[in-house]
């Protein structure tokens, strides 16, 4: 409804999604939730021709491009794949993880990850399932992502010009998802940033697709995903379209563990 789609697995093991009292709970093998402008009410894709026309007309239902994405995450227990955790994808398409060669189903996704093993990554994927990660740092050296603690992520993605995209990643370990404290800049720390200039951050691809160019447009979709999780909770999932060129997005202190 209203551009939100939940994915439960398509032949994978059973998935569950529960929204109660402002908290979204995901569980299962590959649960995902998409803020998804490109799926019709019957759950099917718009035809490729129509989708291209909609893009050309710049009149989609929604289209997230230059974004500041914020969400809070609480891990329950020690389950979940080590490479998974709090994972946000942006500039994707409704089914960016499909293996289709159709333009509207290419992955073209930037990811930010607070991993269950305690690390923090960016990743760039142009054709699924191949992509290239960029390790930022270990958030909790020698330790996994904490359990039963609300952790905030802010993932900022915006075009610098016609060739370059900047990714910025921030963490909030202080506010405990208290809405009166989340907006305080002193509660946020910068984990890392990278500029994809179309040359220095190539993604591994298949079938000869060029993975070097920056993902300047993408498919306008933002999503959350996890892997092999018994219970993970999310709240205050927000996507804000930002103006560019950006002189100041967010300038807290750098994260240090």
C-alpha cells in the first residue's frame, strides 16, 4: 500500500513481517521491505516501455534519488548471517536482486551495512548477484553487533555532479531511539564516506556490463533487508529527499571505537 512492498522470499523458507506500536519486526531467511514506486496494485511490474516513459516524464509515484535515510535497529539474539544486519539499499529497483537483464530489474544499488559481525561496509551492485564491498571499519573490534540495543544508522547518498556520487554513513549509539534525542547532532558519529567518481569504485559484474560508472540515477527505490534472522526490530525508518549541490549535510564527530 502507498508504495510499500514486503518481500517474503519467493520459494525461500517462510518469512514474517509484523508492524505493531511503531516497531517493525522482520524474521526469516531473506526478509525485505521496499519503499517501492514501480509496482502496480496487482504486485506486478509496470511494462519496461511504460517504466521508461514514466522515468522520462519525471513523474513516478515516488522517486528517491538524493537521499538521507535514517533507521534504528535492534538485534535480538545472536542469530543472523555475519554479513547481514542493519542493511539499507538505495537507488535500486523493485526487484534489484533479480537476475533479469531488463533495465528495470538491474540491481544498480548502493548499500550501507552495520554487519552482525561488528563491521561497517559500503557496497555497490550493478548486476545481481555480483558486487563490490568497501570495508569502512570495525564498529566493535573483536565483538559482534550488540544485542537488545537500539542502533541508529543515517545513510546519505547524493550526486556531486554529472559524474560523481557521494556516500556518507553515520551511527547513533547514544540516543537509544529516543525521539527527543535522535535529532541531536552530538549523538551521531561519522563512520565513513566514499566518492564514486566513475573510475575508482568499479563493481564486479556479469555479462560484460560496465560496473565502473557511478549510479547517478538508479531506480528510485529504498529498501531494508536482512538474512537468516529469527527476530530483528526496526523503527523510525525515514527517507528524506535532499537538495543538491549540498554544502552541508551532516557534520558530527568521526566515530572511534
